[in-house]
C-alpha cells in the first residue's frame, strides 16, 4: 500500500495532469456519469441508482426555463383592476422601500392588451397567447405566488436553479443526479438543451458546484457534433478508440489497486461511457425517423435547431431513462415592445410545450415525468417606456421578484390546480406565498427525496439545495 506522502504526491501529479489537458479534457470527463460493467468489482459507480427517502411519484424531470422572464401578467395572472387603471400613476404603497432594475421616478400602471379565458373542466385561466397550452389545462398545476430574493437576471437565475444567488452551488439537476443516480448506462443522467444564447449566469446553471463533477449537466447540441470532443479524432478508427480505452483502463485499474482512490474508479466508468455514447448519442439526436404526425404535433423540422426540436429531444431523452433534462430558451426579457414581442415568443414555445405534455401522456410517461415551466422572476404591473399615442409598441415591463408564475404537470402533480393569489394589481402574494426553496422542496418530494436529508458535506458543514428553508407545497400534490 502506498504511503500517505506518496498518495499526496500522486494527487498533485493527477491535478497538474488534469489542468494541462485543458478545457476539452474537463468537458470530456464531465459528460460520463453512469454505471458500467467495466467498473472494478467492489467499487460502486457514483451514478448508480440510489434508494429514495419515500416512494417517488416522478422518476424524471423536464425543466423548461424561459430565460429573461416572461410577463406573468400577460400570460397567467389576469388582473381586470390593472386593465381598468391602465395609464394611471402607480399607488405609492407599491413603491415604498422597493428596488427596481430600471424603473425610475413615479411610473404608471400598465394593463395587459391580451384577453383571458377559462379552460378545461378545472377552469384554469390563461391568456389568448397560449391556445395550445389551453388544450392541456387540466394536466397543469399553476403557482401564481412564487417569489424570489433577487431582481437582476444572473443572480436570480442562479437562485432559481441552485437555491443561492452567487456562484459555487450545485444546480438542482446536479442535486437530483447526485441523490437518485441514473438508470441509463449509455447516456448522462443530466442533459442540457439550449435555444439562443446561453443565459447570463452561464454554465453554472447546470454546474455541479461543490458536488463531484460527474453530476453536472452535459450540453447536447442540435447541430454539428451532439457533444463536444465525443467524435474520434481524424485518423482514429472505432477499433483504435476501443484499444485506447482498454489500455488506459488497465493502467487506471492498476493504480486503483495501488492507492484505492474511488475517483480512479469514476475515471474508468467515464471512459467507458464515452465509448458507448459514440453510438447512443447520434442515434438519440437523429429525429428524422420520428413519424410525420409527431413532427407536425411539435411543429419541428428534422435537422433544424429550435425549441420545438429540443422539446421532442426531451421526450426522447426521458424515454431512454435520462433523469433530468433542462431546456433553456432565450429571448423573454421584454423591457420594451412587450405587446409585440411576447406573442412572437409564445408562438415559438406554446405548441411544442403542449405537444410534449400530450406526447408523454399518450406514451404513458407523464405519470412518471415531472414537467416544470418557469423563469428567474416575473414582470412589473408598472409601465417601463412609453405607451402613449403612437408609442404603443414601446411599452414594456421591468423585473419583478415579489410574485410571479410557474407551473408543473405530470409526475404526481394535481392537474387543474391553481395555488396562490396575488393582489388586484398582481404585485404581492395575498394567499399561499411560495418561495423558491418551497418550490425546490416540492420537486424533490415528488421525486421521493426529503429536501432536508439530501445533503453534501463541504467546508465543514452539510449543504442542501433548499439551504435552511423550504416547505413542500402540499396543494400541488395529487
């Protein structure tokens, strides 16, 4: 057995070797996170399936993050009083002690220009901008009183996805990947799909923070190589790649026997995963074999990158057992021209989101798949810009953290439910306020995990996704 000094020195060499390999090596090593038959006997894979704290209602999650924050007041939270008072000065009590990203002075109120209507047996009220979502209204549970602590995009995005407003914490997908493990041997347990530019908080939104990097999300791309660094280098055949992997793993196995470091066992499984992904990922990303009626339902064009294509890929991923699928869609930051730009964005996402729910349901997957829709915060009932005669298209809304809307479907959620109520102007919660930590606690609960018990010791204390807060929102549970 190696001495303690030898182990320390070996760890240093490994560190410098990893650093010298650069970003490409980090990306490669982070994408493989599943159990493999090549793992050394007696050593458990870090991504092997793990027992839950209670019987789960959901096995997988598809999280739809609308980057930039759509206006809940124009989509989900109908406020006739706000429409009636459109153009009037905002009441003083809404301004006292408040901070805004861009609003200055004494702003006016801004009522929506869109019509609302009740849908389904449940009578859930939705904007006319969401006609397709209206067809699955009875499968959706809406929370109208989510509130957060931050009102600028990057910190609020971090808070929404990690439970903390600064860099360094694991994302919710990483926590779930860590807590549940993966049931798929050929794909990562946490996959990310992006439409448009990456959100302001960057890849920390799917990072593993202080958790082992094996749990972080892996970005899949709709065009070009689905995963960076996965293809064989020029001049290297599949047989050559297999030989390289086998040789490296023999060396790693020898080192594992010598020093007993479980991270070496992880490295072995990662190389094996990389080899298998060369076959599994291209097959997964090729949607051309999907029936024509499926493409028509989602509104996709095979081979073309789009949010609709990512929704179809999300179904294919959970169908193959991927635990957590994260979709980011850029373009919802409407400080101006909200009444012309919001319909354009809704047209891009409404049909594929409704199709995703219907597709999962008809395949028997919705009961075990939790679909979540939301953003980092909401939008103010006050006008940003100018809505006077001839200036209508310039009207917009600023960031709003005190009350906004998210919704869930499937995976043990009580469809057709509305939780929470805001005041007449849609500014503050007046019934059933829900914090981001409550929101996270509820998602973990549906997956069979107790948010107070899902912890990881770091720097002398045990951390959790919900920090020191959070309560399950029982009204959302079926």
